[in-house]
C-alpha cells in the first residue's frame, strides 16, 4: 500500500510512495476496516495501542484449525510452519 509497482511482474520497481493522510487521531472503533486510520504504520488489531482492548481483537485464535478461518479473524494469523493459528 505504500508504493506503486511499475514494470512487468518479474522485472519492475516499486515507487511513488503514497502519502498517508490520517482520518482520525486513533483507530479506536475502527479496528476491522483494514486501514491505518491514524497513519502510525500499523492497522487494525496490530495497532495494539489503539485496538488492543477492542472486542474484535480478542479472538481465541487457537480455536481456528484451518488457514482460511484463522486469517478471517482480524486478531489472528496462520503460521504455515507450525500449522496453527496464533494471535497477532
């Protein structure tokens, strides 16, 4: 999201970095929209300073046993190495 690819898929460059323009001073209440609303470099549940206590970010990730269900949770990420779902 911070750059635009130009050239072919195998041979190109990333440039023209987009400038983040904050829409709010924090992400409280916006923890599942997929955006870095406050331009601090982290989005949604990964922004623990703003979203750490948001109910949407409190999933018990170990309950998800497959990649798609795990990755559908904003607070979870699938580990291909361990084949398990863990909190971000």
